C-alpha cells in the first residue's frame, strides 16, 4: 500500500505549483464550470420543446443547480476549512462527471424530474469547487495582491458564461442538446484532477482547525450577512440578464438562438475586463478599500439593466448590454474579497459559504420568478423591472455596510 501511495505523492511533488500556477489552473477549471452552470439558458426553447414544458418549468433546469448550491454552501464551506483542500477538487470533479452523464441520459429519455435531480447533484460539487478555488487562490496570494488575484480568478465566471452562451447552441446543433452536459462535465473532471495533482497541501485539520463556536460567530455576524445580501442582489440581477437575454433578443429582433447567444455573450465577456480591473482598482487606486467600487457599480448599472427592455434597436440594446456587463460586474466580484476581510484566516471558507449561500439563492430564484412574470404578463418588462428594483435596494444596502478591515498602505 505504501508503494502506490508514495508514487502518487511523488508525482504530486513534481507538478506542484505556486500561487500563479494554481491561479491559472483554477481559472481554466472554472471557465468550464461556469459554462456548465449557465448551459441551459441559451437553449431554453430546445429544452422546453423536448420536455413539453413552459418557460418557468424550463428555467428550473438552470435553477436546480443554484438551489443545491444554496443549500450546500454553508456545510461545504465549514468542511473546506477543516480538511486538505485537494481532496475537495478530486471528489467534486468525479461527481460532476457522473451528474452530467445522468443529465444526458435523462434528456435522451425525456425524464424532466431526473434532469432536475442530476443538475442538483452537479450543483453540490460546483459550489465546492468555487469555494475551494477562492479559498486556495486567496490563501496562496500575497496579502497586498489578494484582491487582484481573486478578481482575476473570478473572470473565469463571465468568460465561462460567454463560452456557454455562445458554444452550447453550437454543440446542441451538432450533437443534440443533452450531449452538451457530459462534454462540459468531462472537462470539469479533468481540470479538477489536475488541481488535485498540482496544489500544495492545505491541511487545516490540526490544532488551527476552527471550533464550531468560531463557526457560529461567523454565521451570526451582521457585517458578513450584509455582504451576503449584496451578493444575493448582484447575482439575481446577473441571472435575470444571463437567463433571459438570449430568448428576449431572439423574440424581439427575430434572431436565431446562436445569434442571440453570441450577443448575450458580450455581457459576460466584458465582465472579464471588469472583474480583472476591479481588484487592481481597489488594491492600488482605492488603497484596498472595497465599498466605494461596490456602491458605484450598483448605482450606475441599475438603470442600464432596466433600459435593455426599452431599447428600440438591436444596436442600442447591444451598447447597453456591454455597458451593463462591465459596470455591473465591477463591484460584484469584490464581494468575495470583502467578506474574507471580515473574519480570521482560518474561517475564510466559512465566511465565503455565507456569501455563496445567499448569493446562489438569488441565482436560483431570479430565473424562476422572472419566468413567472413573463408567463403572466406576456412581456419582459416585469422581469427587467424586477432587476431594477433589486439594484435600487442594493445601493441602499451597500451604503450601510461598513468598509472591510483590509490594511491601508
């Protein structure tokens, strides 16, 4: 038994990377994870037609992932704070591969409930991968570059959404919509195993392991919950746009799903620039302050998101989409840095889990609520109006939440 175990350890020692290498691997991995998360949004009409369900029911194929992420986030975060983080990547990648094969089979057989169950199973592993990546990258990065490192990693989310919105309709045309899920799941599994091999050990199960009293203190801290509420509002707005823009553009301007998905991908793609610049702006121009950029982001992006549904030409809609994508994500990603700085280092994953849980409650609820609004009103006005209301509340909450405890230069 010692021989094979020692061989694996020796192999890991040979490929073990520093924080920049781990940042790149986590970034690549989460591009495919994010594409898997958002994959149903760009092919909702195909899913609805194949399964014989309406917009609200079809949206559950997206939302099932985020419901399970919401439910699993806090237990997963507590667990990650107490174990070698490499184990999380290995197990999560294999579970995603199994779950996406189940999604494919359920899609082929037309089993709607099985699709929801399989997507929920994938969601548990997805939240584990996200929390593990943010924790690992943040822990390995130098303190003065922490926001920059985390926000650079977080550019994988909008890029992954763009890959999903642009690439999934093309894969669906070539291989069938159900096959897109195991293709993405395989990429996630390969990337997860790669990080398991390359990451340094982070065993927190020794004397520094947080007690349940420490965990409980984090779970009742008002500042942590304030940032978590901002996460709910930000992700809800993000998913109103990501979930409904492909369908909205296809209906409003008579575009194909591939064309509308490509335009919607601009919203996500510009978020790569936004997220990458937000950490640098906060670390270097704002003296490691997070709050000013968060307030600015919500204040400016809210009217742009509402304006999407009132634009009277495709060109103007695309301009608003790009501006909303950049400005809306400028402050959103800083929340993951913000909440880390409210707790001690050994409780980072637990604090992130609160933000994740409440944030993904927004990702779960927004597509379903707006799907109901669209079905009842027959228009997209109420859906994007809901996003605008969330933005107004977000500005008020962001003004009330205190600045983080990041050291000032």
